[in-house]
């Protein structure tokens, strides 16, 4: 039996949540651009908590997926769900992996420990590019950069690895659970998050990008579990209201949370952990609720749509560009005062690359794939 694909398009779209994803993605780019100036000391990092944007992405994903699909499984098969998610994520993932391979040899830096770049044969780069296109993580044996990233050509792809795990978990298990069971899982995940944030030796929840490091994997799954589960539960149980100026207020609140300086210094790591727990458990769900409750019109709607459209492209393409910027700053021992115009230029280039990739590649490819593979929904 078949149903029209239009049944999956009838729900109203949360335009503000899309826009907030773009706001968070831009903060991530700025965080990575400025990261080189901290010298590895998180207390000196400008836009200090930009890494929490990843956790915000996870709660958005849980909320949007639950809202979009929870009540549609009677007309949608597992295969159709996975096709939709693959079509949404895979084209830009492939582009990001190829883009990272093309720019790889421009990222040489002895000071950053990237001297092995010049010694890496082309066949290995091509192999890692293919692995990245299929989101297959690699371990230290294929660490061609020196940062032990599971996707060394395009580091941020590690979050897509966990996003795929979340999608599979939702489709196979989580969608079937009652709200009571989901509440229990959220509380357990929250407890694990709080315990780790307050007791880990670094004072933050940065990490998750290494596949063969048990500590990094623990961080990755910890960062995924609470926000994704909380997003699902939030979509199921909390009613939205009608709020004015939600996009403005939520954007300011989100940027503020991600920009707050390190708290507690080197002496009181737990204080920074407590702040991060507050953001994850209280502020981010509140922002999502506010974003879902508001509406945008006119120029603000256009801005929100633009930010939403480029959010994923800029997130998955910016780091190869930032790698080059990091190498250039490090090789020349530049300070922020000496290189800030080029930091701005790096941001601008990242936005342009994302926009062009979105317009000329991602949108046409996804449109073709949808027409080819999503014409009908099989029950």
C-alpha cells in the first residue's frame, strides 16, 4: 500500500529553530577561528563556550525529529525514514570530505604538530576522503594530522557520526517508548552529564572526536544522550505558546551562553562544569521552546531562513578553511591584534563557500534525490 509523499509535508515549519541553528553554526566558526590564540589553554579561549553549540544542535535534532516523525510511522517505513535522513545529511557530508582533501596539503604547520602533512601520500588522503564520504571513522593508525580526529580531513564530521547514531536509535527504539520511559532516560542521562561535568579533569565537556579513545567516546555519547533525549521529550510534552520577538531574544540568549568566559579558572573546574550543566539542562531547552513558540515575518523571516539554509553547509565546510588559517597564524606566530582582519576574512570566506555549495550543489542534489527516491511512501 502507498501514500502520497505530501503527507510528510503538511506540518508547519519551525523557522526560528532553523535560524537558531544558523546562529549557533556561525558561533562555532568564530570559536574555531579564535581557538588558535588560546595556546591550548581553555581559560584564555575567546568566545569560550562555543563548543556547546554542538550540544545545542543535538537538542534541536531531538526536538525536530520527534515533532516531524513521531505521529507518521503509520504511513512511513523505516526505509523511508532513513532515506530522508541520508538525503538530508549525505550530500554535504561528501562535499565536506572532498573539500577537506583538496585543502589538506595547504595546512602544514610544525608548531601545531602537523608536520606529517607533507609526508602523507596522496593515496592515503584519497582513502580517508572516501571513508569520510561514507562517515566511516578512523583511528590513530590513520591520524594524518596529529589531533587524533576520527575524520582528520574534516574534524567536525564527528558530530554527524553521533547524529547518525541518534537517528538510528530514534527509528529503532526511542520512537516506541512512552513519555514515562523517556522521562526516566532523560533523568539518567542528565545525571551522567552532571556527574561528568563536575568531576572530569578538564572542567568542561569538550571532546568526542576520537573513535579509539574510550575517554573521548564517553564524552561523545554523554554529550549526545541528554540533549537528544531531552529534545524528544520536550517536543512530546511541552506545548508551544505565541511569543513575540522570539528570534531576537533567543539569538541573544544563545550567543550569550556560547560566549561567556571560562568560569572558575584552573582552580575551580567544577564551577565551569556547573555553568555548562545550567546551559544544557535549563537554558537550551528554554531557547528551543521559545524558538518553537515564535513566528517571524518580513526581513527577519528572510534572515532566519538564510541562517537556517547555510547552517549545515557552513558547519561541515568551514574547518578545512580554518585549518589553513590556524597553520598560517601558528607558522608566523601572529597575535590576534596582528591578524584579526584575516580572521574576519576567514569567516567571510567560510560563509561564501557554504552559500555557494548550498546553492549550486546541495539543494540541486537533494532535490534530485527526493524526486528519485521519495516519490512514494510504502507502509
